C-alpha cells in the first residue's frame, strides 16, 4: 500500500447507524469487515460491481473474502443503503444510495460507460403522467441505452443491435 492511500475504516455515521439497526433487527452482527465494505462504498462516486469492490478492498490491504463482499452487498441492498441495477449488462452493478438523491442513466453500449443525469423537467413530466392516470409512483428508474460521443463514430451499429436485442429480453 502506498503512503498516500488512506484506509476507509469508518462509514458515514448516519449510514453506519442505519446499517447497525438493520443488522440488529435481523439478529446479525455489525462486523469490522461489513463496516469496511460500507465505508469503501460510500467513498466511491461511481457505479461498481462486486468484483471491482473486492479488488479495491484487496488493494487497500483488506483481506475480506469475495463471499463476504457479496453477502454484505445483499444486506446493504435490503437495508436500502445501496442500489442494485443491471445497467444493461448481465451482472449486477451497485452504487451508494444517498438520501434524497435521484438520478437517471445514459449507458453506452460500446464502452459500457454510465453517465448520470438529473432533469427536474423530466421528473415533473413523470409526476404529471402518474397524476393523470391516478397512479401512485413508489420508485422509478430511467436508463437510456445508446452510444456516447467517444463511440458514436467508431462503432458498427449492426454489431450493437445484438446488445440492444438482449436488453429487451
């Protein structure tokens, strides 16, 4: 480990308390490994998968098993501290679920980059549609699949059609 790397040993207190309360309600323990995983997730500012998280923990000198990472991610999703989504791929992606933060995603099918965005006018339109139909929204997720500016001119659209077809199946 380089001298400039800091070890995430503490999760933000609100999230740690919430996770501890959730675990207690399930008669589970808040272990040091679970806290390290939580802290590492809340230091991230992008989406990640379980393997990336496991590799990052190893880079930080943490000897946490892959199984513990997967089980803890499941607990964090159940607790509402982490969001899980597919983002168009065949495996799960995760992100920290910050309070009152909503965003949608643009997903490049060529390079797999994920771009987050928020548009108040889009949220207003979705709310209006729900009101018109007397529908009570509890959650929504908007994912737009396409090609980013770096890939649009370099990608064979026929090759991408297979990926598009897989999204809808």
